């Protein structure tokens, strides 16, 4: 079923329809803020093993749907399954985040697989099929990948860094070699998203969490161009594909990103003024976001004021309510319930 023929609110808005109230889902809605998630996570030795365990990953995806009734579920996985499937050693250290064998030279790049190992990723596609079989009929399913720039930044540094200096220096010093890595990731991401669509996801999101650290020329080459290429290639294989771009931190560049990246919806990060976005970005563009995760933690008047402001800004245009970044582990569950009530009521109280 295509978005245009769907009765699912999330897909209707992705097709450009204006709904009041808007559909809602939250980035990282399956995760450590939920006691039921912490319970199943404690039973699996490693995070990567969790991602590759279809039964458990499907359960994690479904938990927030059962509890809150979000309009879309997002596949429980991680952006670093792509370097893992390209043959780079990937692990996750407790309380420290991901660790990868850094790519420093052309020889390091040469040791990667030419294409992603689809067999390695088969558990992810089984997870999608399990989720689809269990989702309520009105709930959409979102797949995702990391954007090439963001994934490359981890592959080069071997871990997360505050300003992605290792990848930026790599790109300045050897742009041709860095382009080879980006091209490899464009192809891998295209294949991965296409397989997710074939397995049953109804939309995909491309997360470029570190797009905002790039200056103008580098942004166009390493953020905008690769996402544009992925969007075009995925849509050439699946004409009905719906793609959300989330280029975090790019500020005023959002206007041209929306026009040029070939995506169907634009995710707005926390720092974006929703009234600026509504005024500056083409009225037909679908916008997603952008509640501050800290306002969700605070709850009360801060949460209500923030929700009202976002709903007022995007009234009358296609909008998907979401956070401006991922939900934080210390978020009270009752505040998420309160958020859902505020959005469903249009923050009228």
C-alpha cells in the first residue's frame, strides 16, 4: 500500500496531508527510559547482539506502541550495523558507547567489503517482518540508516567525538580517499534501506546527526550530496518509498536541504525555531519535530508551553510531531503519556 492510499495518519501526512492533531512518534522511543526495555536488555550480553536478535529487537520496537499508541514504530537497531556488515569490527562498551577499529589509511579502507554482507543483516529484516505482523493496523513502521557523513565519522575516529575532528581532518587531507568511503556508504545505505522496504517498512529516516559541524563547502559535498544520492537511488528501486531526512544542526541550510535532498519530509532538530521553519521552508514540505527532550524531562508547564508553541507554528501545514533529538534515558514515563495527551488534545488545556 502506498502512502497516498493509506489510512495510517503518519503515512497520510508523509504524502502531504494536513491532520489535526498531527501524528506522533519519538526518536529513540524504544529504549532505556522504559522499565520493560531495561528488563529485556539485561538478558542480552551485548548491544549489537540485541540488535541482531529478531525476537527481542521486535519486542523492543513494539513496547512503546503498546504503552503510548504512537502513530509509527521505528525499527530497533543501530546506525553502526552498516560498518559491521562492511566488515569493520564494531562493539559497544557499557556506559562508553561504540568502539570500532579506526580507518586511518587506504589499506584500512581496502579491508572493508565491497558491499554490505546481507546475510549479516538478515536478522534485521526478520525483525521487520516480526514487527509488521504484530503492529496495530493504524500504526506505520519506519526503517532507518545513518547518513554517510555521520557513519563515516565513527568509522574513522573509532568512537564518537565532540566535533568529529578526526573525520573532518581526514576529509581535508585526503578528500579522494574520503570520497571513496562516502561512495561505499552511499551504496551500502541504498542497499540496506531497499532491503528494509522489501521486508515491510513503510518509510525510512536518514539520520545525519553530525551534519551541523561541517562548513558550507564540506556540508554540500559530505552531507547534502550523499543523502541526495541515496534518496534518488532508493526511489529508483522503490517508486513508492517515503524518506525523511534529519540533518541535525544545519540551521538555515534546512531551506535548501528541503528543496534539494530529494526527501519527502524534513526532521527539525531542537535548535530550530518552529515559526522560522514554518515561515521559511516551502509550505508543501512535510516537517517533523521538534520538541526539546529536556522539556519532556521537565514536564509540567515547560512541556505544555513547548508543545503549544510547536503545534501553533505548524498549524495548517503537514507536520509530524516528534522530538528534536532522541528521548533521554532519564525521561519519566508519565511525562511521555502527558505529551501524548497534550498533542492529541491540541494542547488546548
